[in-house]
């Protein structure tokens, strides 16, 4: 997710790469955090985010063919 040690990223870092405001990006990061997909920690003015280690594996299982019964 991020370029800092431990894969952390500040909300200020991806903002210029998107045509979205920082508050909009922060909102979406909050949704991901509440879903248990990312973690976060406030450090001074900024909040740093990181992917929770088991998240990619959990998402992979969710999207594996045949994993959802119909």
C-alpha cells in the first residue's frame, strides 16, 4: 500500500494521484478500516494506513471461483 517502512502510507500521499479530494479519500480509507481490511494510526496531523497482513489472502479466497454458493 505504501512506501514507508511496514508498507504504511499517509493519506496525503495518494491524493495527488486521484481526481478526488483528501476528505473523499479519507472517507474511503475509513470504510476499508471499518471493514477490517486496513489498519491506521494518527501521527500528529496525518493518519497513516497499512494493509492488514491477512487481507490479501482473505480477499483471494473470497474471489476464488466456486467460493460463493448460489
